[in-house]
């Protein structure tokens, strides 16, 4: 009985640690998505770029990098963050999310009115 417990207990501990790492990584990925959306919304509203980056960083996981750019009528916000957990064990994963929004100053621009 003791020998079986000595084999099973470390296996259960490793399984539990792996499960916790997966859950923490999934949570951090969701934070990246939320951060990218918050930054894209702020940029689409014509908020200053610093405000949009601050909004994205507030929602992003610790250590995230935020990049904002404008491509014509679209604004793009990309959030890249390392996964939580021990990186020396090879469990480090790069998390990434991007959100795209149409800039409000371009909505309706260049359209012909009704009846003309």
C-alpha cells in the first residue's frame, strides 16, 4: 500500500500542477483578448493613443506588450504576453490577441445620402 502511494502521489501532484498551469494560461489569454478589445474601442472613439494603450494595459496580464496602429479606416491593437508559470521548465507560451475596429471618424464618410 505504501509503495503504491509513493508512486501515485507525485503523479497526482504533477497532474494538478499541469491542470492549474493550463487554467492560468487560459485566463491570461482571455485577459489578452479583453485588453485588445478595450484598446481598439478606445482608438475607434478617437481617444489619444496613450489613453488607448493605458486602457489595454489595465486589462492585460502582467508583462504584456501592447501595440497600436492604424491601417486606413481600421485601428488594430495587438496584445502579446508571456504565459504565467515557470518558464525554466519549458512551459512558457507566448499569448497573443488582436482586435480590429472601424474608426468612428470614417463611419458614413463618402456615402451618398438617401434620395440623392
